[in-house]
C-alpha cells in the first residue's frame, strides 16, 4: 500500500469508504509527518488533539455509513481563519493570545463536511507579503531546494505555511486566502495546485481582513480534482457576508477530466514583459502547446491596463488595510502595551504588535486616503480598477480562459528580494490583475526550472465560471503530468 | 414672524442657525448586527462581536433601518436616493471599536426636503432639509467610574441613527426649538424614532453664526450633543451673544466645535478646525452600494400615516381654532386621543374637554396622557351624555372629576348618583310653580321691570331640582309663566 501521506484526497476518501484505513490512521500518519517536518515551521499552532477528536467522530460516521464530502481528510487551516476557541493569530504578535469566540463560515463549512484540522498554518503577518517572511512566528521553509544548494527557500506568500504543508505531504489539503496572489504564487513556489475563486464565491465572515474588496478564500491541494472537492465544501452564499454572492455551488469535481476541445484559451500579450525570466517564458509557451495539443483553440488577447494593476493594487489594498487594522488598538482584545495616556497606549500597542511590512502598508494606506491625496491616489486607483475589470470582460468575449505564468520567478532564498519592498511586490505582477478584477484563477505546477524548482502556470476564468477553470486546469495537469517531489521527500524515500 | 434681531453695540445682528439632529431609528436590533438596540440595559450586555469590532466580523444591513430611513425621508417631503453608499469615517477612540464609523457621506439615502415649523405667534415657516443619512452610533465612554481610568460601554455601539441635516434657515432660538419639536413630532408620527431626548434617542448638533442683516454668512461654531429643546434654545442664545461680543470687541470668530455646559448655560471650545480629524472617508468595501427599487419606496409611501401638518389642517376644517388644532397635533398620542373622543361628538367640544378639563386634571396630578384614568372612550361617553341632554354641562364637570378619581364610566356615575337630568316638563312645571308660589314679591318686582330677576327664578328652580332640571325647559316654562 502507498504511504497514507502521499495519497490524494480523492484516493484517501475512496480508501476510507472501502475501510482500507481509518480516519484516525490517516490523521496519525499526517501528525507523524508533521512532527518530522517541524523545521519547515508550517504551523503557528498545532491542533493535533483536536484533529484526533475529529478523526474519531469521522470514523464513527464511516461506521454508520454517514460519511460527508471531506470526511476524515486532514488539512491545514491558514491562521487567518477564525476558529472557535482555538488561537488565531493572523501571523501577528498583536493577536498572539487571541481565541475567537466564533468560527469562520468557510472553516465551519469544512468541519461540517468532515475535514480534520491538523493546525493553524503560518502566513505573512495579516497576509501581507509574498514570501512568508513577515510572520511574527518565523519563516516557513519551502520543502523544495535548488539542485546542489541547501539554502532555505521561501514557500511564497502569504499562505506560505499552507502551501509548504501540502507540498511536504504533512497535510492533504489546506485553506488559503488570496488578496493579490497569496494562494496562486505559493502554490507555484511549492509545486502544488491552488485556486482563488471568484470574489464573492466564499464567505469572508470570520476570516481576518486584510483588504476586504480583494480578499478571497480558496484551497490548496496536490491535484486539480482535490482542489475542486475542497472548494465545493468551502464555497457558498453566506448571509453574514454582504459581498458573498447568492448562487448555487456547482459540483466542481464533475468538470475535472472533461474535454477541452474547442475551448478558447486566451494568451494576453501584456504578460510578456521585458526582461522576463526565459525559463518562465519557455514554460508558458510549453503550456500553450499543451493546451493546443489537448484540442483547445489558442487566441491572442490584450489586457491593455495590466501595467497599472500592481500600482493601483498597492494603493487600494493598503488603503483598506489601514482602516481594517484600526481595530487592533489594545482596548478590547489582543496585545496591549500600557502607555501614560490613551494615545501613548495606542502607539505603544501598535508599535509593539505590528511588524515592519504591516506598518508600511498602514502608512501608505493612511496617506492615500488623506485629504488632498484621496483623488490623486485612491479615487484614481478605483477608476483604473474598473478599467482592469473591463479588460477581462472584453477578453472573455474572445476566449473562455486565460493562460499566463503565475509568478515571474521560481522560489527564491530567504533573505533575497528584501532589499526594497518594490522588488518583493513585483512577485505578484501576474496574479494581481485577476485579484483587482475579482476573476477566478488557478495555479498548477507544469515544469521545473533549470535548478530543479517547480514552476507554475495560471489559468484565469470568467466570474463564477470556476467549472471551466477546473476543466482547463485538469487538461493542463494531465498534459504536464508533474510528478516531481521536493528533495526532502525524495531523500527520505531513498 | 419677522426675524428676531439681536441688539449689539454696533447695531442689529442676525443669527443664522442650522441643526444636525441624530435620531435613533426605532428598531429592535442594531444597524449591522442582531444585538438588541434597547435603551437602559446593564453595560456591555447588548454587544455582538460585530459591534465590538472583533477580527473577521462583517456588517450586514438591517433592512428595517433602511425602510424607516426612507419613511422618514418621505415624511420630510424629501428626495429619496435610490442609490446610496456606506462609507467608513476613520478615527481612533476607545468607544469606536472598529476604528471607523460606518456612515454615509457622498451618497446619502435621502436628499433635499422641507418641513414647516409652527411658531409661538401662530405663524409658520418653511425650513429646508439638506439631507438625511444613516450611520451607526459609537459606544459610550464613562469617565466618572474610576479616578484614573475610563470605562467603555458598547451597548450603544452599532445602534442605528439617522442624521438629519437642516439648511441654515433658522434665525432665532425659538425657530430652532420649533424645528426640533416639529421634527420630533414627525418621527414619532412615522414611528421611526421614539424622540426621547433624555434617553439620547434624539441629540442635536447646533451650528450658529451671526451677521449684520444682508451681509454674507459669518463663521460658524458647532455646539455638539445638545439633548433637550430647552438646552438648544439656551445654547443658541448664549453662543450668538458670545459671538457678537467677540466681533464687536474687535476679534474674529474661529470655526470650532464647542460644548454646551448644562449647569451654567454657556458654551466652551472643544477643538478648533486646525485640530479637526482627517476622517479619510472611503466606501466601505464590506458593504455593496445600497440600491433601492422605486417600488420599495412607493410601498412605504402608501403606508405613511397622516402627518401633523395635514392633521392640523383637517382639525381646523372641523371647526377647531388653529391654536387648539396645533396643541392637539403636537403629540401623536394626544391627536389620536382627541380623534377618539370626538367620534360622534362635537369636535369643538371634544377639543375643549381634551385641552382644558383633561389636560388640567392630568397636569394637576402629574400624569401623562397615556396614564390618564379616563380613557378616550370614557370621555367620549361623557360628552354624549351632555349632547343628549342626560346631564348638563355643569353636572358634567362634577361627573368628570368623579371619573378621574374612580376610573368609572360617566353613565355609571350618573346612574348611581341619580344625576340624570329631568326633562319631564310636567315635573319641572311643578317645581317652577312652587318657586313662583314662594316668591310673590319677586314676581312683582320682575313685572315692574327688574328683568335680571329672571336668573333668580332659574337658579331657584335648578336648585330645587338638585341641579337635574334641564335648564332649557326651565327657561321656557318660566318665560311662559312670568309673561302671562
């Protein structure tokens, strides 16, 4: 029998149903793997006892023949999702001891469907970062390494702990959130699959906000089909989130494996940037050929406002974050550092509680919303955002999905790209436009770089047309047949 | 009413006043959470994680609040905006849990309107409404519970408010008072706010400036959180005087926010324009723009009650004086009481009884109308006994006193005490004959020209009947007998 930790979710569910193993055995295998991979620092809080209790309940349901959609599947929960009674930090010192008295809707949906939570996954502080190096709970280490180089690499961010855990086979799947690429970029860096659904598809209730008009929950897994199963559970209308959309959730897994004959795949010329990494460009070309070979029709399209996406993103996201993070004031919950008076207490609390990147974005956001600058920055960015959205809508007149690289480079070493924030921000250049437009997007591994690191491609779809995205992604997945494993796992296997 | 001008050393001054009234929308739950919005609960017992600004919590609009805001807008004869936007007003304060207040800024739900105010001399004046927007209330900071610390009560946090902004159309403290009174009457009629200023469900921010008549507007000061009609008047009177003194003393008025001190009736500076917050308003990304259907507005319009002005006009048409009509419609409950009393009774008489006899008795005993021992139906019953000659108006007053004391129906009292008016002509004639027989000398005097003695005979007859003889019949009989 294959190792329990290398099964896909689909395989595990089949095995559980056939009583080949129990949810408890599956969970214990993942706990053991997690303990062995502690140096990766995937979890801020391990919830193994909680997982064992959930596994027991799951086994009872299997015994009674009442198993649910994800029954017995051990997953990692990004520590941005509030979990009732379980510490939720958002990767920040300011919430070091915060235990929410409520459950986020999405985590609640997954527990309803029998998922088992192994731990709260590490992330960039308040999801602000592209390398998981802004977490107050230490860096996450990517299970992948460059050939002949043992420098620790970043897993990407902000959902770095989630992606690394799935890649390292210590969780079968994980939740993430994507504001400007925080699911897709770490999926690409860690050689796994991750989808950001359409804005409004998953409830944001109980997910700690970074930038409310961009934040969206989504899953990580090692296959497109597993992502479809996880999203099936996570998605749905929630009356507690006014921006969630009331439309039925299709059975996404049914799209997996469907033919892409005649599907129109758009290739946006603006994503071919000057000075691009030739390996990435080559991979993209390869992906185009794979889709063509699978029967899809390739269409050249233009998204003319792409070049403004990153700049406008770094106006809108910080603006919303500056307001969203005002509640961390030391008055009602979280860290409080007493000062001589009210303002001193505010300053001492926020100075001690927030890290450098969070402070930088609060400052940028406060600035762009200030009287006299509002029109020049925030308002203009909002107008440009509308144009970016219109670009996509126009492109979808000509094609059904868009194919682009996910990130401009493979995973980089911890400490690289830290010289100035803009270099780091450029990591999100291919993921941000779809976030600004609210479009769904999936990243999946398609090949390896010269030094042995996974490279991902991104498929973007029409609003609420995740089905077509899954269909296209499963065709690409099949063509790419990416079976490489991180070195750490290969060494163990050896 | 002509503008009330204030005399200064350099001549006359005109006040220019605008009001921002915060009215709590009358709903069971808060604007964006399901927590109770009731007044008076123990601190921090009506707080959901949403109201406390907990991580990951999201606001969801309470549609009843929107309905009531639209209803109020219609009651203010204002334009309803089918598209409005909730924005965040950002500032730090311990009783503002989210670090921002969700309010409406560039796109309020209600635009321009107009109401008519009633002035003490019986005249009216139209006052423009600039806008009405919906916003959440902040919590309450308690600074007097501990020598060094402040406490925060979040029960009020997230309560639904309407901010109703007038145009600067008022020129005296009386007009401002009449405006607040009228606004309160309107929201009470509409059932959109209870108007209880002492519980804080209506609070006023008062903008005051002064100028020489005909000059451009002066610099204004805003007096925050004034919580009674009387205080509004006092604050305006003090503030206008203060500004005139500053200007006449060679100074200039600084635009600033001031506080009203209820103890000595003065205002004092709170913060100047330079210290004003930059609120960094921007559309709340947690809430989509609010889009209303015209049909939704039309439905509300079709259920609007008759408002004070319309009611007053109708009462005047019934024959009431403008003054009586004004008194009756000022309170929704009083108008309703009157309408029940006047049901099948003479409206003028009903108005008299409600505004004088009943109001006097309530006043004397310190009771409000809803505590009245005499119900509207009971008072109506009494009036019917007068109208059908069962009792005289004089007896009715005694019966009313008895009703007020015992809560019994008029008919029961009249029956029990045998106060029923005698209308049997034969019986009354007997008494008249007796009176005439006992007073031959008075008859002689009467016949020799002392007309006034007629009243003496009437009085004697009524007295002998124990007040029960119908005065009209007594009159007729005496006239007939004395002229024969």
